[in-house]
C-alpha cells in the first residue's frame, strides 16, 4: 500500500526525503546572476521594500526574504500575496520588476532566497562553479526550497503584515528552478520506494510558473503533475532554452510541463523569440528591444490571470491579448468555463515546422 509523505506530517520526513533523488527531478538550470533591474515602467519613487533575515530553527537554515508591500492599502482591506522563488544562482533581490509592478497595483510579494542554490554559487574558485551548480541541484536542496516557501509563508502570516493579507489569494510563483519549486508547493510529487514524496502547501491557491524546466529522470509527467488542481499560469518564449553542463532543455520541455497538468484551469503564453533569462532582471538578454516588452507584458499578464482565477473576470486578459499580440507566438485564451490555451496561427505554423509540439 502506498504511503503519503507530506510536509509537516512527520518530523523526520525532511531528512528522509533528502536521501531520495528528488533533486534530479526538480533541477532547473537558469543562471540568474544579480544585475541592475530593468524597470517595467518609469517610477519616480518606487514602492519601498523590506528585507527579513529569517532563520528556520527546525532546519538551522537561513531563509532571507524581501517583501514588496503596496504603498497605499485602505484601512480594513486585505491584499493578495505572491510568494516568489528565484532561479538557480539568484537571490531575494532578483525579479524586482515584478515586485515593483505588483506592489504598485495592490499586490504584495515575498521574494524568498534559497541559501543552498542562491547567488553564493558564483563566489569562490571559478573552476569549481560546475560542481557547485550540481550540488545546488541535489535532492536535498530541491526539497529545502519547497520547505523555504512553507516557512516563509508561515512567518509572513504570523507577522504584523499577516492580518492585512487575503488568505484566499496566496500564490506560489517562480522562474526556472523557482518554477519547479512553485509546482512542488501546489502539488507536484514523485513516487520513491513506495512513498509519495511531496511538499504541497494547501494555503497556495494559484501558481505562476515562468520557464519551468523538465522534471529530469521522470518519464511520466502526468503522474508527477496530475494532482495539481489550483489555477496555474505558464509563461515561456520560443527561444527559452536552458543550457548548462550535463543538462539541456528546449522550449518544448516547458510545453510538456504545461500539458501534463490535468486541471483545465491553466493558461499558457509563449513569447516570440526571447531567451530563458529574459524573465530575470537582466536588461538585454533576448534582445534589447524585446526585453522590456516581455517584462512589461509578463507583469501585466500575471495580474490579468489572477483576475480570471479568483474573480472569473476575463476583461483584463482580453485587453492584454489585444495589446501584446505582436510579440506573441501563442496567446492565452480565457473562454469560460475553462482556462485553456488553443494554438494561435503563428504557433500552428511553428508546430508544422517542428519547432514546438503539435497541438
């Protein structure tokens, strides 16, 4: 009989799970070094952020975070919260264009830094960076990232900010390695030695998945992702290719992850061109003209998705489709009653050419 190994169900569970091959499944291999942010739009006085240097006593593990909080929150009102997980080699300082945009539009975001796979990877002897990257992708760190999300959310909800957060609208989000972390937080799981290895946190009621890598070593993605039921948004680009020694992942892997999620409450957007790092704070990757457009479009899309997921309101998504169609290879469709994504003519042509899987 299969047994479920769930987050918080067994005090020894983290130690047991770190001995499994979870890391190979969850590896995301984006290089997201800290650079100057490219803002979505000019702001004379960007909303302030607050840094927290938390430590999880149960694991003796630091969990630094950066909170982007809306500047004007009406008395008695509550705000949605997005908990964001960075890519390999990133930090809480990254993806600042998203944090600024969200807070400027009334949505709080907590950017979690994962101590075992953060920007510290770039310190030390350059000749050892490949070994450090491989260690960062190990099963122990893959699991620890999901536990970081759980711990950070615990701390945020128990803080003075907690009373101002709408607990019905808490979102797991991430890019690359962080996208896999977000998927684990909303229900991705694997079977190991007759046990389900999982770290689902039911407080997350939606997911934003940017450039999700494949689940390496897993041949049955439907089994890995089939239990995800929350609304989820997936964002990628036709040139969203991951390359690192020992690992290669084309854009088709992002589409395979999307397709393996059974719930119809999902959206997929594919930008034309771009790169894997275009969704980070890097200002020129993917092309100096396209880069700021993709950032602006991605930021806007996330909030249009939340309108649809939580309120059933597709007006913002309809406007988004019209505004950003020139840079899209595949546009999301918001036709009720499902959140789905039929292929656009441009994507159909790419499928015919073998650039993406046929629908």
